[in-house]
């Protein structure tokens, strides 16, 4: 079967995507590659939430399998088939 990464969206991020989760085929190699791909899927509003200029927004909390990417390489965090990525805004409820 094709490699797959599950992505979960919360709070204001969910309002941008209009769905609470998605799956990305082909397992992008890094977090940044995954997010760029999601930007093409969800458009400029989503991109504005996720990127600040060319770099990853500091208003986001991103976890891979429950670990904050601040501890795993930030945008360069490697992704593997079967990973679960969770994207939260910094402030706000679910």
C-alpha cells in the first residue's frame, strides 16, 4: 500500500481546512514538505496560518506522534509512513 501520513487539525486551523483530519499519500520527507503540500490543497488562508513569510509560523503547535517538532528538528523534522501529525493554533480551545 502507498505510504500515508495522517494529519489532524484543531480549532482555527480546522476552520481553514473545513475538515478535522486528512491523509497525505506518498509520505513527504519533512514537515515543511508536508505543510507546503497541504498549502496547495487548502489554499492561501491556510498558508497564511502556517507560514510567516518563508518560514514556519511561530503561532502554531505541531506534533508528530505526540512530540512537539521544536524537539525533533522543526520544519526539517523527518516524516515516515504511518506518522500522525497534529496541527494546533498557539491560542484557543478545540
